[in-house]
């Protein structure tokens, strides 16, 4: 099959589309939840003091925001696929799932959910509503850097290690694995990142990392909003 370059597309167009999709997922997920806890902290503390389960409260937030994140991911992925199509030389199937569109949606949806957990963590950290916007800007910009789509982080000391804690790194890697970005954009334009390979092992590892990151951030939020001993 032809590569994207041979098919007449811009040399790095698939990568640029993935960057936009993943930045969109990170922004939507983080913005969705970053005000969720700070806005009702006083009410929550009063209810918590008289017996509201912290775990039940947090799980309710997670379920609702996960549903919204998935719907948002479905919308943005559908628009991207309908608007650009798959183009010449595209993979016939995903790395694991038979339907490539479904797998790409899964990549973006899980990334959006993981970003929502980051937003909850930031909301739990913030001491006032005025701190929300600076935290949101820092979170989005840092993930843009660590995603690996615009600024290579593969095998770069410090950057590579720091990127492991960000959903953008694994969301972009999962998407790159799905569309086989290394083949579509060969040569020096694309680093040979083993997490971008169009294999079931690489894709499943990326998904596992997104799940792990989500659990870690949820654990941090649960610890942060726990009922403190008087």
C-alpha cells in the first residue's frame, strides 16, 4: 500500500491529525472535571461530616464524567473521520480491534477519560476557584509537550520519563499504534517509538498505561478529599 507521502498528502498530516485529536481529548477531559470538586467543596465537607461516604461521592462523579467524556470523544472522532476519511495507504483494521474506526474512538475515549481524572486531581488540589485557570493552562500545555506528537520525547532523558505520568503520552501512542503512524510517516519525521508500533502488544500496553494513570489519579483524589481526623 502507498504511504501517506506517496498518496499526495502532506508528509506529516496523519501525525498532525492525531495531535489535534489527542489535544482535543485532553482539553475536553480536563476542562470537564477541573471545577467539579472546588465548586462544591464547602457543601461536600458539611455532608461528609454527617456521614456522606467519600468513596460513594467520588464514584458517582467518576461514573457521570466518564459517560460525558465518552460522548465527547465519540463526537470529535466521528467529525475527524467523516471530515478527513482514512486516506490512501491507511490500515485496513486496528492493531487489536477489527474495526479501525472503533479502535481509534476507543483510543480517544480512554484518553479523554484519563484526562478527566487529571482534572479531578487538579480540582482536588486547588485551594480556590481563582487557581483553576492557571492549573488548566499548565496541564494542557505540559501534555502537549509530553504527548510526543509535536516534540519528540522518545529516548530523551528526563522528557521521556516525565511523559509516562501524562495521559497524552499514552493516548497519542495508542492512536499512533492504531493507524500505524510509523509506516504512514516514515523516515526522520517520525521517531521509531516501540509504543507506536502497529501491534497488539503495543496497543494493549498503551491502554493499560492509561488505565493505570487513571487509577493513580483517582487514588490521589480519594486521599485528598478524605475525611480528616479532628
